[in-house]
C-alpha cells in the first residue's frame, strides 16, 4: 500500500496487482507504466519477489517474471494466477492512504475479483522443486519468525 501511495504522490495512478499462489501466501505488488511498459514495486522476504524495471509489455509478462522466484518452504514453485490491475482510488472514500484502521477491505476485494491463470493445469503437475542453491539464494536475508 505504501508503494501505491508513493506512486500516486509522484503522479502515477495507485495501481496494485494480486499474485495468487497455491500452498503459499499471495503477494501484492504496486504496478506502474512507463512508455507502455509495466514495472513493479514490491517488498518481500524473498530475494526475487521485489522491484521490476518497467520493461514488460503485458501484465502477464510482468507476473511471469515472478514465477521462478516465487516458491514456498517446500521448494515448490507456487505462483498460479494474477489479478487485473486494481486502482486504489476506488477506496479513497475509505481513506486507504491515511487511515490508522486495518486495510482488510482491500484484501477482501482482491479475493473477489477475477484472476487469470499463468499455467495450464497439466503444466503445473510437471513442475520441479527448487534445487538447494536456488532455494538458499531466494531466501537470502529472509526474516525468520521468532
């Protein structure tokens, strides 16, 4: 939400995109467009699930850029779907940028909207688990729960 608010403060629409996973948590990214190409701002405990330069021609292409680095602790590549862009201006009446209240209404909205599949089901069944080196690299600097 902070990234979307920062985009708005810099003259861009406050857009987010929901990345849904199987056997894992979802990831929400703030997205922006420069000269017709999509980029993203994101925060994650996983090394590869962060910022993307605005070089992607479509939202599907942008979402797929997260595929190899989006995995769970069982080393399964877990990214499955992505939403359409959500302009957070739709929540301005609820003061999403300044309220001290939780923003669960945004998360609930993301559960309701259509998401597009990234892979056919037959392809999902044949995915390989991450090797040890890729797993360790992706977890570099990961905050552990205490």
